[in-house]
C-alpha cells in the first residue's frame, strides 16, 4: 500500500477515492455508472471505510445522509443521470444540512461516451442551493475532497463535487496525504428542528439556507482552489475544471481565472478580473452556466456565441473557437469499416434477443449492455430512455392502444436495472390491471459498468456473502401470477415462451437467466465447450451471421476461389468460427441446417 | 525527446489500458510530468479503444490534438488508419500487423481494406510493422501482444530499460511475469 508523501499515478476516480479515505470517510454508498464507477471500486479497498453498492442513487444518497446524521463523514457517488434519481433527497438535504460532512460526487459525461444524455450537473448546484467544487485533474481531485468535507461541516451543507469523463478517467501525478479526522463526534443526537422537514421546520431552514448561501458567496472569494493567473491583459478567460487545462494548452500566455468552486461564484473576484482584461471570454463545456451568472452581474462577456454548447471541448476547439485558427491535422481521415461496440461472444442476451427479433413486436428497452441489441443485425430494441423506463413505456403503450397493442409490445430490462428502477414499474402494471410482458435479462451481474454485484448476486462490493434476492419470488410477491424462467441461450425455447406470454391478457414476466460470460466464475469454468466450423459443409447461406456473434467471421470468395475450394461457383463465401474468440454458448449451432457447426465436447484443451 | 504525445489504439480486450499504465508509470519514474486519458464503459465492448499519453516538463491537456501525435502504437492494423488525423508528418507508427475483424466485416457487410499497411506506408510516416501476435505466441502467451508493443515503444523513449523492467515486475502477477518480460524484450529487440 502506498503511504503519505508518495508520488504516484492515479486516475481522477482513484484520486477521489484516496481523498475520501484521507478525509476519514466512514460510510460510502453508490450505484455504478460510467464514468463514476471506479470511485467506490477503489474506496472499498481501503481499511476503515464501509462501502456498498445500493440498488439506486436515491438510496445511496439517503444512506450517506443517514450516516452524516449519525455524525460521520459520508459519501455518495453517481453518474450525472444518477443525480436525477437522487435529486429528491438532495434538495431536502440542502435544508437539513449535515452533522458529519456529506459529499456527493457526480460524474458528467460530455459527448456521451457511455450515456443516454449529456446533462450538465452544475445546474443542480444552483437549483438545490448547494455549493459545488470542480477539480481539473487527479491531484486537485484528492485535495478538493478534503476541502469539501471541511466546507460541508463548517457551513452545515451537503457539498457537490463535479467530475467528468476527462477528469475521472485521466491519470495524472498525485502526492498522497495523511488521514485527517472530522471534529464531529459520532452518535445519536435528536435535532428535530433541523432534521424533520415538516413545513414549519422547513420554512425556518429555508431562511437558514438563504443565509448560508450568502456566507458561501463570501467564502468563494477566498477558495484555495480558485486561482488567477495574470498574463496578456488584452484577453482574459474565465473557466473551470478540465476545460481550464484546454485553455492553458491553447493560450499559455493568457490571463485566466480558474474557478475551483463553480457555485456560488466569487462575484468580487469575477468583477475585478473582468475590469482588468480587455475582452472577457467564458470557456466552459456544455451549458452557459458561468456565463449566465456573469452576465446577470451586468458584466459584458462572450461565451457560447464562440464555444460549442454540446460535446467535449479540447485544446483545438478552444483555440479555433476563439481565434478562428484551423487545427493542425495534415492527414485526412480515410474511409474504413467502423468498429462499433457489440455484445460479447457467448453473451446470453444475444440468444433471447434473436428470439425477440422474430416476434416482430415493439420492444421497449432499457439501460445496460443489452441496449446493444438495438444495433444490427439483431435490431431488437425500439426505445431506450432511462433506468427502468422500458417497463413504464410498455404499460403506457398498451393503455394507449388498448387491445390493439396486445401481443405487439414487450419490455426488456436487465437484472441490475430491474432492482434499480424496474420494480415500481412492475407494481404499477399489476396495480393498474395492465397486461404487459416484461423480460428480465438476468445475467447475474451489472455487466456494462464492469461486473459489480447487485441484490441478487449473493455477494457485496467487498465479495462477502449475502442474501441473494430471488427475482422470481419477488415478481410473484408483487402479484404477477405468470412468471416463467427460460435459458436465453436456447432461442427456440425462448421464442415459444415469448409467443405464449405476449398474447396473455394479464401481466407476465419472463426471466431469461444465464450468467454473463465475463464474470470470473464463467471465465474459470472447466467444462467450457468451444464450437468450430466444418467449413466444407458451409453453403454460404449466412444464416449464422444473423445473430451477430463477433466469433463468427465471414470469409468472402471470388467464383474462382469458391470452385478451387470445392464449393459451387456462385457461393459468395463461407462462415468460420474464430476459436480464440468463441465462448462456447452454442447459440449458433442450431441455426446451421447443414451441420457445419460442431461442438468440441468441452474441457480445457479440447480445441487449441 | 523531452516531451511527447503517444497515442495507443486497438480493440477492447487487447490490454491497451495496462500498456498505457506501464508506459505512464515508467515516464513518471524517469522524472516527467504525465497525463493519460482513456474511455471506459460502452466504448469498450469490442469497440475501438484509444488511450492518450502525454509527457513533458509540465502537461496541461490530457488529450492529444489532431496532427500532433509523435508516436502511435496501434495494437491492430486497421486501427492505425482510423487515427490517421492524429499524425503529423514524420510521426512514428508502431503497428501490430494482426487483423481483428470489426463486426461489419465479420458479418460480411463490409470488407477489411486489403492494402491497410500500404496505405500507411504511402504516407509521410515512419512505419514499423511488427507481428506482435506472432512474437507473443512464440514466447508462449498470445495475450502478451501488449508487452511486445510496449517493448518496441520503449526503444524510442528517453526512459532506461531498467525502469520499464521494474514497473512490469511490480505490475504483472508472478504467474505470468516471465513470459511478459520475455515478450517485452522481444519487442524491444525488434526495433534495433
């Protein structure tokens, strides 16, 4: 283990975790979500911190808030869309304030590398009336977590700490610090006027909140992470976070006011900076958050008329937006095949989605690896909105269209997503006499974010054994009488069940249960089969390509090559299984009517 | 070379992130400021993966600008072409000649460019084509492609070989350490 004073390379997320450990955080709760996931995954390795994966971000924040009520330093982490889920407790936590420090780390994803939208979480600071810090790199991330806890306790407020993909997933040099302790004494202390937000109490707290914001504005003027660098005075930039690094790269000699605290703004500092520079330009990613506030101060500045308000920025965009100067690229891009993400070879989702694609139904989808089934060749998903939305969407469509929709709409949702936000949607269907069919894709893990355990895996974040919540029993307890379990690898059997259930005039749940091939238990299994192709038997019908397995490769042939290999002259090519990629699910074998796909019978060294 | 922009690209699962980590750690130990940027999650599922490593006295932006990559290490042949706009005239390109078919090619909808290597060589670039997969297989570990390429890259950097060795020893589990070091050495020799 590294010790204080060591200089190491850490990602932003690793540095945030280190900062939380150093700041003496005792309880941390989160739901995984790119780009925030690794904060908890790293924090859980430190001694003396209780960490957990919660079923969703609202629960995570409520847990952290409870821990802070008990007088310890607490943390909740989430991606930007997770803060929408956790917004309810956040807005009222701003009223109750804290006992132990409470920090909420929220990770934005400009350019949507792994998200369904690119909302700007800074707006939550303004709307919920809580201060927000924004570090630019890993070194600042560690430092800002310390400051955030001091701030939280000193001003009796939750503190938002905003990160984004290029902070969380960028590695940089960090010097580790010592552990510090909170001056707050843990224990039970009843403070009804502060913690019971009945209207009478809440009105009083609202007044406090106003006063707190005034004091925080004063504090922002002296915040250690906000810096002014004087350079060329003709032009001055106000910026923050990672964007400040792009500004430094593009304009090394410029005057820069870099805000470490993006809400509330240090008005005097901004005015002073604006007066000293000729032209004032606000450079920020996504929304004109700083710009709008600076303009509201009556200060003239430029911002979004120059800088794009969607997507990621970088030094080239910053430079060319301000000066009109073109980028330095000398080589034009060439037209080559794209390499889109894909379901893995052996993925259980592929089998059931192949069956779903044959239903010809409208598929209300959800968030997870399985959203990739929307892509060709499966093309088996018609909506993707947010966690849990597929279930509500299916019910809404069926209520809108009545009997016309029966047998034509089906919802799919992952197991972790079902625990996150699907259960309430299912209750709604049962309660309101719906008739939707819900497919729960139970792959025994949270796949897309890197295999975190969830309430049905029987393991906690630290790998300790726990109760495995039975999805089938849960659905029955909710009142669904038609619950069926299928093997997603067996498309034919899945299709039969799907056809039966989708026609039923009552709610039904199909649990497609098979583990993700990438979880350690599956990787280590000894009886793993592999499939190979007897290429002489392939007729080039391309039927096996319809499931889009990355391990099945099409080898195109010219008529001469076809004849030479003993095929008919008009055969355009043949399919071949790449044995090093095959994970042995066997979904492809029944698709071949010519017996060209064979199993090796299993065992470690059967093929190779 | 006292500062540089190194782009590492390939396909999810090829060990690009580990290679970048070893590279960054070696540069840190050699006394440079370093920033390394990569993307996780959806972007990784068998898709194209790219990692930016920048080093120097002081590094600000974590991202390499188009037209400014000094060195590119491509873990797969086609990926070298994908990131062409990042190169400047004379950029060094270490390219693994291994082909991993992208989904549109594997399903027969598109064709893998047969002249990928020629397309690279016809431009004003210093191209080093290496059969890293073959070399990794020859030392008995197909998955050590990343170490072969780190070895080749190490030859071009102002970092002592000893530093790379120490980092790899500290980072790779004992069970597979020996083959990985062998792969690194073979890769390094390939650039002599």
